[in-house]
């Protein structure tokens, strides 16, 4: 809901989505809950009405009158704009040109833009507001992902796909880190401790920003993913293009895989009951007896045996079927074999993978 306050944006103060790049300083004047759900990357949250204030003005409008709501809204917005100018804007140079937006480019953002321009700054209002930006994101994700040549890093659980992706970035290759954007490792145990996943909209905003920073002339390394990473879903255009792409298959010896998983999932190893609760979700697939044995191993700290059996009985068959079904070019994949878990070992592997990309015949790199 927009604040019902008088506001007049100065002539020429409205810009469209195409002007985003020209305005790296961005102010989101929507409520904190709106900002948390999604916002333009790089924006700061400076609400002219917070969540409680929006509710108060809305209640006045419903119970008393539009006039009463306008009076109260104007007073709140004026107070908050004064606070924004005092706390955020002091010391900004005369040519400061922030882009300000609200839900639909109406009175909430118009009020702040008007005041900033009256002071002398070159503030602009995003025409159509967040709604216009959101339409832009949805449309762009239907086409932009298809402009790149992807190289998909495939490998069984614990093979070090994410480590190889990070090493590729370290050696200067172009990388799209979908699990980093999703804040999830993409498996039953994949959520990150104390790091909740983004909303679907915020994931898509970050994904679009990442894609816009890539060079279509260079290959883009990306980890193989299913349609969903935790609770967020990949855009269909990206998923379809990835699945038609060339692959690199990481083949890591089982002892190294077990050691890697023990490192990356140390938070579960330190909390046997939390791990047991997750393992219980596998009962429909593997039965009570098997899962109870796994839970007993977790409680006893027998993690080598537990991880090895989870890989052999659950993750490896599931991943193999998924890769063969969804990535038809896996049979042509270059094979990458990590020499160890150290950072230097994965950087050496990354350099070999970069050299191998684009070669006509499959080969093993190590």
C-alpha cells in the first residue's frame, strides 16, 4: 500500500528500468518486510513507512476515512524522511544521484525524491517501482540464461564439485555459483547452519545480477543441479540450457569423498540428534530397519561407516539416475580426478579443466 501523502516529483525525475546501471546508489523506501522478500541488488532499506506504520494507516483508511489516513500517513512519512536525510544523506556530494523506488513508483518514493531534489541532489524515481523491476527480472530470466555456453560440473555426492567450482573462480574462470546464491548444498542435508535460504524472488534477483556480470564470449562453469535447490527453483530457461551443455565429470576416490563430507557437514556430526531427524525422512525410501541402523551409527559416532553406506545405498544411485536422465552429454564428459582435498590440489585440477574445455575428444585430466 502506498502512503497517501502529497508529493510532487520534479520534472524529469522519473527513469525506467534501463537506467538502473547509471544509478548504483539505490534507496528502497518500502517496508522492511517488503525489502526482506526481495529488492533491487545494491539497494539500502530506508522505509518511509515501516510495517507497523503501514498497518496503522491502512486501518485508519478502512475504519475512519481516506482523509484521516492521509493526515496520519503524511505526518509519519514527513518524520521518517527527516530521519532519512539526517542519518543517511548528510555529507553526500552535490552530484549524488540515488535511484529511489517503492512498490509501484507512487507517493512513497515520490515524497523522498521531491525532498532530495529540493535540497539539490539529483535523485530520481523508478517509474513503475518494484513492480516494474520484478517484471523485468521475470522477463530477463526467460532469455538471458540462453546466451551463455555452460560447462556443467558433474560428480557423485562428496566428489568436490563445489570445491572445484570455487577453484575455477580462483584461477580466473567464469563461474555461476547457484548453490551459493541459493544458500543450500542441494541435498537432504544441504541447508547451511544459521544461514536461511533466500525467498524465490530474492534468489532470482541475485541470479539475474550474476548473469548480467558474465561475458557471453567465455564459457561459464556451473555445478549440475536438479530443478530445485532446497526451497528455491531454477528458471526453466537456465535449467534447459544447462542440461544441453557439455559436462566435466569429477571422479573422486571413496575415501576422499567420505573425508570431504565429514568436513563439510561437521555441524551434523556434532549434533547426532539433528542428523537423526534428517535421516528419519529416508524411511519411505529405505525402510525403518535400515534407517534405524543409520541413526544408531550417527549416535555412536561411527561416521565413516554411516557416510559410506549413505553414499552407496542412497546418494550414488539417486545421483547417477538423475545425471543420466537430465544431462545427455555426460557420456562425452572430460573426467577430472582430484589428487587430494587441499586447496592447491583443486586449483591444479581447475587449471587442467580449463585447458580441457573446448577440446574435441574426451580425455582424463588430473
